[in-house]
C-alpha cells in the first residue's frame, strides 16, 4: 500500500428531501443570481413540473426569467445554442436544469456559451478546456440514474456530424443538486427501472475499475444497497415517496463514486450501442452489466464478491461461502433483471430491445475500443473479447 | 544530490520522449498494428505529450498518407490531443516502466486535453511500442496485458524493421 494514491473531488452542494425545492431561492441568492433560465424538455414540462417549480420559487420571491423546454432526448448542439441565445435575450444570470440526463448535460454545455459569451462551443470540447468558472447552475433531476447532477462531464450530440461531443471540466460541476421526491413521483415504471439500473451500473463499475479508492467505494456500496433495497418496491408502489427519494440519492451517490473512480467496459459498450442503435442508456447498462462482470471476473473476484453484501444483504452474504460470492453477485444481478422485466418489461437482452441488429455487434465492438471509459476497465479488452461480451448479452 | 537526480530524470524523460516520437513515426510505416491505429487518427491531428510546466515534450502529426510525422520537442500553439504529465516525476515513472499507463490514467497523473478517442488510440500505440521494443518482463509493467500471441521471431523481425526505419528517418530527416 506504500504506493497507493487517489484523488477525490465533489464540491456540489446536495439539497435533499421533502420541500427541497423551496431552498432554491436562497441558494441562488447566495450565488448572487436572481434571473434563472430553466432548461427542460417537453415531457417534463408536460408533466407540470415546470409549473410546480415556478409556483414554489415565486412563493420564495424568485421569478423564473425564461424557460427553454425543447431539449431533445439525446441533447444537441442546436439546443445548446438556442438556450444560450434565450439566456442573453432574457438577461438571465443563472441556469436551472430540470430533467434527466439530456436537459442536465444540455444546460451544462449552454452554461459554457452563456458564460464565455461565444457561439463556438466546440473549442471547449474534450477534457480540461474551460478557462474559468461558469455562471451559477442548479440541477433538479427528474430521473434517478444519470448522476449528471454531481459530475464534471457533459455529452452533447453534434447533429450535423452525427457524433457525441464530450466536455469535461471541474467548472461544469453544478453549484447545487436538488433532490426532491416531488420531481420523480410521476416517472413511468420502465424509465424508473432503466435509470436506477444506470445508477447500479455506475456504482458496480466504480467499485471494480482501476481508479477505485476507499472514498468512491463507500459511495458506490451505499448506492448499490439503496437501489437493491428500493427499486422493486418503487416499481410495485410508484407513489412511494421515500423509495423514490432513496433511488434519487442512490443515483447521486453513484454519480459521486463514478466521477471519481470512472467507469469501464459496460459504459464503453453502452455508449456505442446508444450511439449506433439509439437505445436508452439505462437499458443498455442493465443488459450489459452482468455480462461484463463475468468478463472481468478473473481480474476482480474479490471486489465483485464484496458487492454481494450491499446487493443481497447480510444474511445472503453470510450464507454464501467466500469463494462463491462473486458468482452469486452476478446471479443476483441477473435475478434483479428478471424481476424488473416481470414488473415493467424492461428488456433483459439486446435482442429483446428490438433495436439492435445482430449484424451491428461487430461495429459496436470496434467503436467501443475508442471509448474513453475503456482504459479504466481492469482487463485490457480486444475487439474479439468485446464482441464476445456483446454476443453473451444478445 | 537531489538536483543531480532531478537533472538525470529530466534527461531520461527527454530522451524517452524522443525515442517514443521516433518509434511511433517508424512504426506507423512498418508495423501493421500501429499503421492501422494511426490511420484512425483524423488527418492533420497534432498530438503532443509533454511534462508540466515546461517540458520535455514530443509532438507528432497525422499525415494525409495515414502515417505519423515527428515534429520534434517544441509544443505548437494548438494541439488536437495533448497529454500533459502533471510533474516530471510522474512522467519518469511512466516512461521508466515503474507505473503502467492505465494506472497513471487512473491516478490522474496526467491531464488529457482534446480528442479523448484519439487519446485511447494513442495509448494502444504506446502498448504496442512497449510490447515490441521492450523485453517482455519490462513491457508487462507498462500495460494491462502483454499480447500472448506476439512470438519472439515476430518481435525480433519487427524490431529490425523499426530500428532500420528509425535509422533511415534520422539519416534522411523525413
């Protein structure tokens, strides 16, 4: 251990629980902002969440200066530019992202243009290319999965070139993340399951990948436990506000974990499946996680075995011989996938999605090798091995 | 003594940066694996590897012909991909095979600016360089997995080609 070394960073203030939204006027005021632009999508606006937010903020003396509710499902550079224009036209001084991964990532990218007063977003793409702090950004997740509310990354689709453009900088981290159970109560069952399995995957990968460390392990294990304990209950009782809040916290904890220890092959493959087949990210994660854990098993037996405790509880863990725990962990994740499928029909295999053609697997495998996540996977992955994992998940 | 040690480290890193630059240039011409990887970089991409705050450095450029051109040790104003070691000691540990490249990434020993996919491709080129040019017991310390299918005869044959090409490039200054 004399050579051990890691870095851990998470400056995002978490505001969590009942009536958390009511704290936003105070938080923005403390940041010197009074004219926020709300960034969201049609689904969230249609569900009445913007109205709820507007009402709560107004009661706290804060008027929303403008709303942009046309963020597309995979984000887009066009939306980012439109938001920055709206920000300038309405003389805004802060952003509030309200939604899932797409509105959050889009708002982060729009904040670059709003703060740097430019139209050229691509000059800031890649890692570490932002020169200074951005305008205040408060994030209100309406799904419990991406963890984007606590990460330093934004991924935006360049619709002209057909590629996803990553931005990574500590300045992209939001000033505050507000987890209020009112914001996730109406989430449909399948999205609830897919996003929760996204959080589960963030946690599992951060627990086994190369940059794992004691701090990220603590967050990851807590996130695994929360998803394992609450997901099926929330699918059975969608109005369970405590369960919903537990999943939102799990997503944030998993986000803190993976933004400090990174993710591996599940995400490398999942990003490629998403880019080529337009499959929901959380669904990709849920499908691929057990197959990748099996692939990494020899290199990470101990860590995968340790996951059994938060995943299945103390009784199962104690009843399982140490040597069998890694396989039991993977079996438990497969069981969880089956239970989720029985409750809401979330696909368990790539073929069940109906969106991935078997002929595309080779292209997906090749593309995954260039994904930034792959370097943190504990095992060096060849194209043939990536393809074998995809076939197992097929 | 400490200053002497730091000076020697700087000298070693500068030498290794140059060797990496020369080798990748040569391998992009004579090794099928690096040739295929290099072809995947965008044309004109300028790749820099440097040590903060002021070098040593090495700079490569992807040519339209699909090969890599060594541009020397001076950093240009703009790069498409820059891998910057945060400290001379970190660069020394990676280039001295004390710490593997993926471990260095995991420990955030360097900052990667620009095209991340190209960065992953460059890491694969580095693995290949280590596997071909270093003895197996040293190369294994720099990567996650030494290529088991790389036989001694193939390795020696490619070594000859690579060193020959490096010599030719140096003579012809190409």
